[in-house]
């Protein structure tokens, strides 16, 4: 069952279009990332889902209810902002309790509650304290819950912010780049904690990020947003292995995918100047084709099926367990590739090495950047025929 449905949503600011005909659906208990570069419209889409902005066209449904024109408080959603937006003068307990106190007490009761003059207020305060204690235990922040944000670590502040969102028992949690303010080590830990928390509470989650590593690591599905639209919506594996366009292939993956310009011959093979790809593409002779190859599929050393081409090592990035080898053909560097290889540590700039690329590992795109066929052509498909 879909918790969130976005249909044909468009948005402009003045004469500048920001979102164009966006369709999106999120299932119960699912994490979906909105992934894209700055300015692609992902935060605007999140704000429309939250009710902080209204779409110019289209509809937003949460729990099968049209909420397109409802304010945030009527949508049964929770949101964690990029800044976390914790009140610095309140303890973690008070920050988490605040939504419950606003929901369950009148303004006058909240003002007088520290005096504990009313039995009903005392009862509500005890119930809120119990709820916060239970949530803090599940978030593993029980020991620090009575500290102000300045005395909490980045990861602890993150969990307090998520706790304040979850305490409202909302069906949908919206996270707007919540890890961007954390350092690299804490980000990885906090990213894993978000997944654990989300699975534990079973809440559906929309996670906005420009970091593809975060999106691919935590998401059930990823919506890649480029130029105000969703370029592809699928599982991390689908997006990485079968990108819907050359733009998606270039955006997803680190380092960036290698791209070689080629020409189709009479047998459907692709000549790139440095490599021959025996793909049997059903394309016209002489048609330009872009061959895209992930760095992990560029192999240093000749393959059994074909000889390796000699390329020069330009630069080596040693990552310990493996490394990136920057390669070029000839002194002019007319053809350049990046290979991910465990052999990187043994190579030095200036070395000449044989390099091969298995044709079945390559992706093939038309001049318009569309994949040639429903998925990349594989040699094994022809072998079976």
C-alpha cells in the first residue's frame, strides 16, 4: 500500500520552472531517496510533500487522502531539517516532548505547567515523560536526554531531532539532507542509525540528499532528479547497472563512469578508436554510439577473449584495499580511462600496462543519450541464440 503518492506535480517560482510533471509513490515502511545535484528541485519537492509549499499543478496524497492544499499540521507527517532546528535552550527531553505538549495542552496549560498546579496537567506531563523516556531508550540516547544540544555530539543531536519527529507517531518521515552538517566519520554512523531507526519504527521515509553514496546505501528505491524532473526511479542496483539515460549513468557512480565515443560497423560492433566492442548492436552502420564503462570493469591486464591495449599510467590514487588508476593512450591522451583495481598499489605514473574491457560489461547509448535497447546488449544473449 502506498503511503505517499505524488501525481503530475509542477512548480515554478515566477517565470522559472523548478519541477515538471513529477510522479512518485512510496510504499509502507519504505525508504526512498530524492537524489540529485543542487538546484534540481529535490528540496522543493520535499517542501511540497510537507505542505511548506503548494504545487502549481498536480496532487499529493498521504494515506490515500488528498492533502494538496492542507497545511503541514494537517498532513500527519514529521520532518527533520538540514539544520536539525533544535531549540538550543531546551534539553533533548524538552525538544522531543515539545510536539506532544503542543498537541495535548492548551497554551495556558503549557505556560502554567512548570507550577504543577493542575492534577490533569501533572497527569499529562507524566504521560509525556514516559513517552519520551521510551523513545529515548529506543534511540539509545537515554543517558544524555537531559543535556542541551550544545553538550551533545553531532550524532546524538541527530537522534534527538529524529526523536522529536517520531514522537508524533506520523506515518511519513521527511529528512532534508540531515547528515550534511556532520563530519565524514559521524555521517557514516548516523546514516546507518537512520536505517536502524526507520526499520525499528516501520515509518515510511523520504530522504533528500545530493550524496549518491548515502542514497545508494540506505534506500529501498532512489528517485534521481535532474533538471526539475525524475530521470529514473528504481532500486539502487537498477539505477547503477541499468541507467535510464547517459545523464543518469554519468551522475550515479563514483568515480564518474568512463565514456568512449564510437561508431557502429556493418556487423553491429562498436569501434571507439582504442577498443573494439563486439556487441552486435542492431543499429545503422556508421551511427555514433557512446560506450560507457564503470571503472571496476576496466581491467588492467589482457582478457582471454581479446588482447589488452597498452595504455600509460598517468596517476594512481591509493585507497589501501584498492585504488584508482588514471590511464591514457599515447602522450596526447586522446583516450583516457579510470580503472578501479587492486593492482593500483603496484603501479607508478609512466608505466605502460595492458588494458581490456569486456564488451558485456559496457553500456551503450544513442547520440541522444538513450540506452540502445531495453537494457545493455550482452554477448551471452547472442551465444545462446
